[in-house]
C-alpha cells in the first residue's frame, strides 16, 4: 500500500511538472534567469560563474514554488481567446523590426550590430583598438583593446544557440524573432494572471497603451502623422507607449515587463528583492524605479506585521542575490566612461529656461495625468498606486544621456504598472459612466501606438529590405558609419578600455 501511495505521489508530481501552465510559468522565470547565467559563463571567471549559477538557480526555484499556485488563468481554458490573442501578438511582433522581418526604427543602428557581434565574435566580446579607424583610435587614445559593454543580456540566449548550431544570419534572425514572440506571449500570459481574467481589453492595452502624444501632434499640425514618431514633442523628456517600447527598446522593455508581472504575483517578501534585482541585467535605468516598486510590493500589504515584513525583506535570498547582481553587473557597467557624451544632471540646470516648468506640467497631464484623473482617487487603494504616481512625477527632474535615457528607461516598469492599474479599475468600477470614461481615455491613448504601427506596417509594405533595415556598421570592432557624431557615441558608450579595474581584475575571464 505504501509503495502504491509513493508511486501515485510521484506520478502526480510528474503530471504537475509537465502541466502546460506550469511549463509556461517555468519558461517565464527561465526567460529572466537563463540569459544572466549564460552571460556569467561567457564573461566571468569560473568561480563567479559557479557562484552566480547557484544563486540564480536557487532564486528561480524559490520564485517558481512561490508563484505557481498564484496562477489561476489557464492556457488550457478559453482556447478561442488564446488563439486570437496569439495571432495578434505574432503580428505585433512581426512588425517590430526584430530579426529584420519588418521596418526598423533608428535604434536598430546599434541593436543589429550588438546582435551580430554577440553571435559571431568570441565571448567575452572585446576588440583590438589598433584595428579601428583613425577617428576612433584618437577618441580612445592610449588604449590597446576594449570590451564591448552594454545591457545586452536579452540577446545572449539566442546568440548562444547561433554559436552552438553555427547558424547563418538568416537562421539567427528567425530565431531572434521567435524568441521575442514567445517572450511577449509569456508576458501577456503573466499579465492576465495579474488581472485574474481573460480580457480583450487587457490585450488591447498590452499592445496599444500610451500617452496622448498623437493628439498633441494633431493639434499642432491639424493632420495625422504619416511614417513618423510623435513622442518627442516635449523635447526635454519622453514617456513611451507600449508599442514604442517594443519597437525601440525591446531588449529592456520585454524583460522588465516580465519581471514586473511576476513581482506583482509573487506572494512572499523574502524573494521579492532578489527577483527585482534581476532587472539590473536588462536595464540599469529601469532598476532605479524597480527598487521602489519592490519596496511597495513588500510594504503595501495588510496581511503581515511590519516587523515580519522587515524580517522577510532581509532574507538570505534577497540579500545574496541583490548583492551579487550589484557587484558583478555594477562593476561590468562601470567600465564605460560616458563623460563628455552629453550634459547631464538636474534638468532645470541642464535647460535653464523658464518655460521648462510649464512644459513639464503639461507633459505630465498629457502622458499620465488624464489616466490618474479618470480612475479617481479611490484608486489609491491599488498596491502600486503611490509608487507609480510619485515615480512618474519625479522621473523628468533628472537628465542622463544624450537622448535622455533616464526619462526613457527609468519609467518602463512604472508605465506598465499604470496600464495594469487603469485596466483593473475599469473592471472594478461599478458606475457605468465612470467605466465608460476609463474606457474612452484608454482608447484615445491608443492612438499614439497606432502611429508606431502605421509607420512600421507601411514601411514594411512599401520599402525594400535595404531601405527599411539599419546597417551603419558591420561590427563594433570597426566603427565607421560615415558620421563622426554616431561613431563617437558608439565608441564612448559601448567600448570600455581594458584597464586594471575591479571587473578585469576579479570578475572577468
């Protein structure tokens, strides 16, 4: 009898393990954990790789065990909904430019080259400066070799498969598109489990959520934008719509969205900081807001005493994983010295214009203010209401980067949270007129993402591949785009001289 019970238990465990929903949950966690582990084995010494693999594997296992019972929306139910959703997601991703299957935005100038070098250069990627053009050699004077440094962890699993299978460029691009599409689907799957419902409104918001940039363009020009990008109207700062994030900064936005969803679902405080710390591999900027989101996730719960929350916050998993990410990735990023590439700091010092304050207030109203107004103050009951509101108000006060990477990337998880809050309030609201008001504001904001879709769809259908894809340099090993401004940015932002620093001395291979 005991033997039969043991057998039944093992069978039940195996069935659960191979359950399709459990597989999707495992994949969602793996899409965050594995790229970092592969990075460690490609870029760091054996000791760091072994320690990091153990830490990240333990973190992943704990997170999986904690969230698996929290997933109540199943892939095995409402099949027609999933088929329609997957078809729409596939189309959305096909027109993203990822893998060169469609029109590419200017950010692919660098992104195509990162992917190429990760696929076809040895790891860790570094270059002989003597082989660079004279202009780059002059910028990096007295430097013999330089490491390629960027938060490119997102590409690494695909690049690893390309290396192992010796795939050509076409094979690499197909694999990259599939990888992106699968991750986008996993994000949507997790999003529905955050919202706890099958929802076409959630699907539409996931793809189209954005500010009122379209309407600013329309008021300024009394025409509809064609083949344009309307989200830099404020000039000093920008908050990006969801489609813009996918079509421009997918390597950061996709993993950050996935981390955010699982963080919301994660019930145990003793793993939340560890999970949130993984965002450092995908966007140092977004990690700034993620710190406060993690704190909100820990303390904005009523089920536990404050002392218990503090105790769980300082759990071994939280401390060890966070410190590991900070030390290893922090020393990796600090190799690059971007001094001189832009004027940074307090935005009112960078742009000492009185109109800036007026633009700032108008910017907040256009990008996020209408959403907060329409959902009403009662929405402050939402766990992430205050961190989202305060974060989006404060983010524009700082400028870092030539194109203000701070205002572009710090709010990535905050904007995703705002979308979740708005959709959730729509379903919670009982008064019909308020419900319709939320839906109206939401749909009007969708117009900004439609500008991105229109440009990429029309560009794909009317241009040749040579016209719609970006190919300014073959490799960062030889930076010569024909534009000195572009070459200078590439050299200073992405090439880190190999010197006797903490990374090269203690961590790097």
